[in-house]
C-alpha cells in the first residue's frame, strides 16, 4: 500500500524501451486511451538511446557481465534511465523487468496494484536480456507473460498495462 491507495490520482506507468514507436497506437486507443483522457492513467515512454554515450552509434548493447553467449542491454544507459524515471515518479515506485523467467501475473494481483495506484517502471528487454547487475540492483520484480519467448518485452508491458 502507498499514500495513493484508493485515491482518484492516475496510476503512472513509465516504460524503458529501445522501440518507443511501438507504444502510442495501443496506449492512445480504446480503453488505455480513454483511461489517459479521463486522467485515470498516465504513460511515459522513454527511449533508452537517450541515455547512450553521445556520438557514434549510441551503443546500447554489450557482452554479458561475467560472460555468456550473445549480447545484452548495456548496464550504464539502463541504470541511468531507471534512476531518471524514478526521480519523476511517486515514492514507492516498483521497477518491473519483463522476462520469460519472471512470474506470470493474474487478475487478482493486477487489480490490487491498481487499487493501490502502484506506479510502475517497466523495463522492456531486447537481445539476450539485460545486464545481470540491473536485475540484482534495480529490479523489484520480474514479470512473464507466459511460457514462451518473445523478441522483446514491449508487447508484455503493453498487455499488462492494458489489463491494469
Ligand atoms: N534468452 C533470453 C532470456 O531467457 O531472457 C531471451 C531474451 S528475449 C529474445 C528478449 C526480451 O524479451 C527479454 O529480455 C524480455 O524482456 C522479453 N521477453 C521474452 N519473453 C518474454 C515473456 N514470456 N514474458 C515477458 N517478457 C519476455
């Protein structure tokens, strides 16, 4: 529970993504769009490349910390993006990483988060996921959409926001 529980304040969702263009059409349409217009929900979409080293290719992928195959989302830009989002959000904000290893959420859980007006930062992964240090240091919960592997966390974030 937080200070906003049961209030008329909008529920606030921030999304950290490499593909911000995936969000507006869904969040401005139908019930998510009506929720925003009625001031029941607020969405802020952040492009992770805004926190990449300026110049060059604005790199956001890196080799996994501690080794392993493939590439993961680089630690520093993601960390800076999470810290910046937290500064703009209500106290007690939860950072949720969308992950096939996470826990699948159900109606009862999502409903109670809405009643609590729980602000959420969704981290949408790409590549082989995110740098492990992000999960251990900054992520409060990992949420899965189901027992399958998507190409990115964006659709999972959209589904959960729609349900909420
Ligand atoms: N081998 C990686 C793993 O096990 O995490 C697969 C990464 S997947 C290609 C890229 C991103 O998609 C993940 O970092 C995660 O954010 C998202 N993702 C994939 N499947 C998901 C699922 N079932 N639920 C939620 N997010 C998912």
